[in-house]
C-alpha cells in the first residue's frame, strides 16, 4: 500500500514534486506486490500516456490484471481518502476501462494484451 500511496503522491504532486515517471515507477512496484490499485493506475497511465508512451495493449493488460486480482479483502484492508479507490471500486473501474480501451484495439492487440497479462501473472 505504501508503494501505491507514493505513486499517488508523485502523480498528483501531493507532498512531493509532481512527476509522472516517478508515479509509474511506484505503481509498477505496487502492482508487482499484487495491488489492484497499482495495476489499475498503471492502466490509466498507459491509456493516457502519462509517464509512459501511450500504449493501449499495456493499458488493457493492466486493467485486465486489476480486474482479476482485486479482492474484497483488499477493499476492507485499506483506509483510503474519499477521492481514492477501494479494491472493489478499482476492479469495477478496471473492467469498464478494459472494455473502453478494447473498443480502440484490434483483435490482435487484445490477444497480445491478454497474452502479456497471463505471462505477467506467471512471474
């Protein structure tokens, strides 16, 4: 959760200089720890091209992972501010975002994103 929170801080400039690349770094570390919130925010970053090149395949991958890994326990375990997402909200938004980005992708790109998500989960 601390890694995710650092991503939020750098992404918004709350308490630190705003730095999109640094936010991505911390979201990626949180995602590697299984944080659906970190995975969701990586998807947003790739979708918008913030701190990383815009990449719908990567956005889909991270939204797909967030949708699959978010749990009710994660939602209960987190005391978040009103503007932040709980684990369940991240999952629900990840599903919506995944479907939105899929509408901009070819079938081959979706297949590639799904393959990348499966490979990442194996790691």
